[in-house]
């Protein structure tokens, strides 16, 4: 599966090719205007053809030049706006497809090597534009994997109170600088005690469960008070899922309980 960065890279290289087409087309148009006969392949042919037609028919010279520049400007607008809007990359693809078609048609005037090479370049640009449109679609439909966000450093408090004398000491201190109390040992002991208490509690609950079944939930006044609140203010379903989560907390695992049980 591609990542979001992969998709964005494809879109970027597609637009990069489009920008190259704009620049080389502009150079070719200027070159044709000056009659140098020099031109790049990596360009749209329509602007150059327009300029050449203008030179052959002087009456249309101005309008042909303006049209040629307008076509190049259109490509440039597509390049600029395709960053934010997929439609402009599609427009560029359509424009360049027309350009390719026209180039293909010139083969009927006579097959020459340069046109074949130019068609190869056109195919290259078309494939990049199509990849760009696909990348745009992938971005819209979120067909990519989101890169894992680097975990933020947790902001733990930098101080804590000494368990013996109550003074503020660094949170990672093992000994208290005020009373010399062994914080590390105390914390470890507390942790162990807490764990033992939890285990003892679960053991007790399991034993109780073996004796009374689900009644250990139903006999627990505090649990039932909450369960009733869920039933009254939310729904029976909420009540059931609350009781189920309580059962898990008691170490009973998944219990069979339906909405009828909490009538
Ligand atoms: Zn202390």
C-alpha cells in the first residue's frame, strides 16, 4: 500500500512534467517567431504550428501569435491551479491529448523520424499526466496509508511529593534530598501492594462468582445503582454493556447477558 507521501510525490512529478511542457513550449514558440527553426521535443506542438501558420499567412500573423501564447498560458494556468484542484490537471491531460492527436495526424503528411521521436515524448508526458490525475483521485479518496505520527513526548510532571516528608522532589528521584527517604523502594513496594490487592480482589470476585453466579453483580449495590442509572437515562443496551464491562473488571471474562436480564 502506498503512503500519502508516495501519492504526493506522484502528483508532484506529474505537475513537474507539465511545467517543463509549459517552459519548452514557450521557448519553441519564441524560437519559431524568430524563425530559427530550433525547437525542443518536450513541448506542445500546437503553439509552434500556430506561429508557423501565422508566418505563412501574414494576414493572420498577429492572431496566430496571440493564439499560440494563449495556449501556452492555458497550460501554465493548469499547472498553477492543479496544485489545489484536480480539474485543472484533467484539463491539461485533455489539452495535451489533443496536441498528441494533432501530432499523430501530421504523420499523414509524411512520416518523418522527428515526429516519431516527438510522439515518444508526448507519450511520456501523457503517462505522467495520467499518473497525476490518478494520484489526485487517490488523495481525494484517501487511498493511501497515513504515515505513523511520531509519538509526542509525554509531559510528565517534573516533580513529585516525597512519600515520607511531603517535600517537592524531582519526579525521577530515588531518594529524597530532604529526609533521605528511599523513594524507589517505597514506590516499588506500593506498586507490589497495589498489584497484590488487585489480584486478591479478582480472586475473591471469581470465588464469589462460582458461588453466586451473576448475582455478584446484581447484589453489588454500587454496581446496580450505576446500572439503573444507565437503564433509566440511556437505554437497556447501555445498561447491559455497563454490566458486561463491570464483569470483565471483576475478572469474570465475557458473560452472557441480554437486555431481558435487566428488565
Ligand atoms: Zn522526604
